[in-house]
């Protein structure tokens, strides 16, 4: 039985049979994979504690008849800063659900893997920001992932005239992509120059509230257009941000 080792970020797990779990993981060499973790629902399992979502692990996988089977797991990073913070944990769950929804199975994903890992590390160190500021950054990261995976157009050139999109206000339409505002269809989403600069270069806006509204609607439109539905954790994220007793968001 061939054994391979791979780094992996655990995106999700579900119960399989009585004592097994099916893990959805992101790996550098093969992108998204579904693997079986036998017996990890049992209290005596030595692997169960190292196979939770939102962990980076070093996995040993054996060939199975249908899916590969986990034979060993070493924790590389638990992202404790996210696990100890309800807002951060909820945002990370939403983010990983998005990653699972847009990544492709059995395709090399070295760059994506490092991008997702770095984004989780950055989210882990943002507890000092308001929940609104953190959600604003989450929107930008979501757009970056969707652009990387081909589910959103790049913001570098107008899809109509093909001229560069500078720092001016632009518009987004599901059929057109990002375009100069004068060439946009009716009903297109307008993005201010501040929103464009934030999404493209990460430049912090002076008016968080206006930029948040535009960037959040953009990400919602992209997700709904791609999946034909909102992410399942969207409602939970909204509830947690609104009800958690944190300093008033700068939105």
C-alpha cells in the first residue's frame, strides 16, 4: 500500500458511517481532496484531535479503493488566535467555505495553498481591529481568492475597451466584469475610487462605511453568481458580527 505525505489545510469534515470522518482538505500538489479518517469519531482515537477544520497538518495518506485514507497526522499550525476569538473563527469558517467552493480537485495549487495559509495567519493577528475593519479585509481576501481561481475578473483593465483601469471609479456587472463606469450596463455596481484602490492595492480608505458597503456587495454578487446561492455561513457571520460585544465597528 503506497503512502504519501502532504501538507494540508483542513477545510471541513463530515461524519461518515458511525465512527469515521470525511475530510475536505487543500493540498499544495493536488488542490482540494476528499479523504477518509477512520475511527476518528471514537473518543480513544489518536488522530481525532489533529484533524479539526482550520488546522494546517502534515498528513500521511494511504491509497484507498475510492478515497485515500489518513494513516497519520502531525499538527503544523492550529491558528489559536482564530480559535480563541469568536469573530475571527466565524470569519475564518466563512473564508474556508469560500475556498472549498471555488477550488478545483486534483490540480496543483502551490500558490493558492500559500495564499490561503498567509491569509489565515494575517486574520489570526487582527483582534485589535474592529469587527467592521476585519470584515472589510475579509472581503478583499475573498475577491483575491476568486480572481486567483478564475471566478472573478482581474481589476487591471476594462473588459469593454481594454484600457487600463486606474484609480478612478469603476463599475462591475456579472456579464461585463470590471469596466469604466461610462460603459457599464444599467444596474451595474458602482465602486468609488477609494473602493477600487482598497481592493486593488490594499490602501486603507478614509470612509470605512462606504467602502465596506460597496466591497461587500461586490463579493456577494460574485459569490451568488458563481454558486447560485449565498455561502451557508453568511448568516452566521452576520449574526456574530452584530451581536458580539466589541468596540463599535468603524463602518
